[in-house]
């Protein structure tokens, strides 16, 4: 099977965006730390795409580096709302077209706004983001990711633990 035949919608959408990236396929990991290790990257380079519900049928995708979590007060202030919530797995799949753990802004069924935590940076550092399937990640420059997704760079996370 050729790589094109194994493309996920996320890989196809990233390719269509024109940004350079490498596909990294690994065994499905049990944690962010394990995923980063399997990919040969530092934990902070691994970005999780978290679906956050603003209102009924209105969402935002938040890119959260490994080792960090959403700081809800900061995110609420940035979005100018008092209420945010996390959808369940089925609702997240309906909103994006992807299973939880494989969500990516590339090729989502709707182009929801994207917020990347400020710690991601907007330079040449390599980051890894889900590629639309379990064990599939895209490695690309942070600046290219932000440009391709139209992501807003904002301080919206805090260290875990």
C-alpha cells in the first residue's frame, strides 16, 4: 500500500495546505510522554488538539503542548465567555470528524477557530500534531502550523501537576 493510500483526512488536508511536514507513524501510545518518546521528540513539542465547546454547535480547537493543561480562567478571559466545557467523545467526533486521541485541525469536518498556546512559539522549532489517526503524527515547523491553521497564539495553558 502506498503512502497516499494510507493517508488520513488529516494528512491529505495538511498536504493540500502546502506546508512541508513529515509523517511519523508509531504504535498507539498510552500517554503523551510515551508518544513523544516513540517519535524521538521532547514532550513540549507534542501538541494535543483539545476540542472546547463555546456553545451548542460552536467549538474552538486548543493546541496544548505535552506537559501542560488548559488554564480555564485564561481561556475564558481570552474568549470573553464565562462558560466553556469539554464535549464527550461522540460530540467531539461529530464536531471534528476524528476520534478523541486523533483530533487534528487539519481536515476537520468544520474549520473551527484554532488557538495555540503561546509556549508553542511561532518560529522554526519542530512540533508534532495529530495526523488524524491513532499513532499518526505530523512533524512540522511551528510557524507553518500556525499559518496553515490560522491559529491565534495566546497564553492559555499552565504546567501540569
